């Protein structure tokens, strides 16, 4: 199918919103319309509102980030065209104990509503500390307690312990990693599971305008379609981007994700479901005066599932016109 995208939005920014070192406040809105030339009945509009702010008092820093997304279109996890409301709100408090040691505490609430599928509500508390060993290396520890409420599936209470590492070799090479273990308890069937969790990313910019990126993750998520199920997602993504003449840029995104489903209740179905999802997306972007971007892309998606009807392959050619004021 050929997809035409038209996007427009606005942003309000005040304070140190570029460096985000001192006080700042940003508010952004983006609406994206999708026109399917072969299936006009599937046309839809996605909307996103993001509020981000920071305020500093001497050694204390208060940060907040609230994002609301209205998505109306294809959803890989739901396996169909559907509507989704996603609200992610986070409040973080940082305390500079010394020039090298920083403490942090945060609370995050994620509401994921599928009117036609299964919704979920997650409450997360995090507490940790980071220590600057050298100007280039920072290490830290973090503990997490959370409650994932899944529609018709009870609660999943969990705790995580993670080691965090940030390594900035030069301005051209940055490495970030967070890894540890999660202990998850499912209230409906009185079951406990232990698994490794991690987030890893690296970025290398060998030349001006050239960037290579690599990221990987492993975590547990609620299923929006399989009653009584959660799934462990393990994924990796590689990116390459190059800017030409300041206005034209080319990028390629390649990714893979493995999803292993598990029953969270005694009446769970399809508990042995396993998905292997791959995607490739090259694109070209041309910037006009900073207020308009023209994007041309091709995207290939393929999902190989052992559940009947969940496998698919999708080829998409699209164009985007993005206005920002």
C-alpha cells in the first residue's frame, strides 16, 4: 500500500530548553494524518501532546514529563487497525549530594487504553544513585517497585535491581547501559518469575553529519489482545544517518524483536505464543528553512508467529510533509 502522511504542530519553549541544564519549560503538539491510497476506510489521524519542564533549587532539581498520545491506525500487538490512548506521566527529583554523587527518586504512571481490546495501568517508583568516577565514566544503582494492572488479568507486582553505566569516550562516542534482574509476582495465579532486564544504547559520530546507533532492551509488557497474558520483549535496533549539504539527510533503521508470552492468570489462553518481528525503514528527509520537512520512506515489516493468524508481511511506501511552528 502507498501511504501519504501530513503532519503539523507547534511548540512553546521558554528558558534553557536547548541545553536543559537550568530552568526550562516546553509544550509540543503534533498531529499526523495518514491517507491509505488503497484502503481509504483506514485513513486516520494520530495526535501527541508533550509537556516537559525542569526547575532547580541549589542542589535540588525537579523534573516532569507528561506525554499524551491518541493513535488511530495499525497496531502490531493488537494485530489490526485500532484506537489507542496512551498517557505517560513522570515526576523526578534529583539531589546533588556532592560534585560526583547524585541521588534520584521518581514516580511514573502509564495508562494504556484500548477501547476495543485490553487496557493496562502501570505505577512505577524508582530510587537510585549515580557516582562520577572520572569525567568520562559514571556508574550507579537503581531499585524499582511497580504494579501493572491488566484488564481481566489481575495485577503483576514486580521489583527490579539495576546497575547503570554511562561512558562518554569523546564527543563522538557515547555508551549507556542499565541492566539487572526483575522479580515479578502474578496475583491471579500466585506465580513468581525472575528474569534479566536491560536497556543498552551506543552512539558513534565519526564525522560531522554521520551517526551510527545501536540499542537493545528486554522488559515485560501487558498484552492488549491475549486475555490473561503478559509478554517478555527482547529487541535490538541499528541506525545509520548521514546529512548532506545541511538540508538533505538519509537514514536507515533496522530492528528485531522477540516476544514470549506467559499466562498471568489461571484462565490465560495462548500462553505458548511466540512472535519474531523484524522491520527495515530507509528514508530521505529534506528540510526547508527549519519550519517544514519533506520525508520519503519505504518500510518493510514482517512478523513470524506460532499463533494462527498473527503472522504478516507488510510493504509500505510513504511520504510525509511536516510543518512545525
